[in-house]
C-alpha cells in the first residue's frame, strides 16, 4: 500500500481538487500543500494499492508527445535486441505499432507511475530502472538506456544543420 496526499476544499457543497487527476496526489502532505488555492483548504489522505512493476524483458517508459500520454512498453527484447531494433528503425512508428505490450499510465509527482485506469494503483519502483523513450517525429524521438545520459537515435533520425537553415532563411529575405 502507498499513502498519498492532495489538496481539497469545499465549493458550492462539492469537494474539489486542483486538477481532478492522479497528478494531484503527492508523497508527503508538505508537497501537496505547496500551491494552495486562495480559499480554505484541507489535506486529503488516501492509501492506494501497490503493484510491483515486473519485467521479463526490457521495459520502456514512453513519453508520447502525440496526445501527451505516457506508456509502459514491455518489449519482447533483451537489451542488445532493443538497441538493435531501435537503431535500425527507418522511421518512428506510432506507439501501437511497436512490438510488445503497451499500457497507458500516468506519471505523477516524484516520478510516481500510476496504473489501473479507473482503479488506480501505484507501481513500485522497478529494479533495474526503466529505459526512457521520447516518441514524436523522426527528428524528435529517442531511446535512453537506464543509467546512460546519451540517447540512442534511430536510423531515420534527421538532424537539421542549424547554420544551413539560418543561411537559407537569410538568403530568402
């Protein structure tokens, strides 16, 4: 079980919260009270079930810029195969076309990963840590291994030459 805290207040006989989403829940009462509304408020406490984030292969926390969603991508790959798969992609596919299982999740304060949709639970921090992926377009997508800072780029990554773009823009004027 994992206890979390959020702000609440009464307005017109209805209990309100800052955004009515999982992003409102914090690990401590102090964190929850950082940005109080301009009227009387209280701290709500709730205990959520927890679930281990089990992985039988490399698992990636994907930040998908289309729709601003987060996913757990449980790949069918080991580390070497994942690196090879990603580095050989000619273009970035939609999340649903990536091989393996995908689960829509919410990433909240303190990098808490929430699963379960309508019946939320907190994923326990996995060991080893997750891979990270930013998924968008060919020149704005990358995959980063745990404990590495340099992202792995795919074969179709387009890297524009900024000086060339400035030169072309200047000539066009």
